[in-house]
């Protein structure tokens, strides 16, 4: 994918987040079907 646009990865950020927090965030997400925007409730 990066080669297609002739670029490389210069930096990477690794977030160390407990699985429980990720599940909570994903579970609270709603997507507006008309616009495709996502909201956290």
C-alpha cells in the first residue's frame, strides 16, 4: 500500500491499552448510517 504512493513509515506509536478498555470503547460506538460518522456514547 505504501509502495503504491511511493512513501515509507517514518515513525510508529504503540498504545498499551487493556483489552477491557478497548471493548468498552467499541461497545459504546454508534455509526450514523447516512453520513458514516461514528460517535461514542
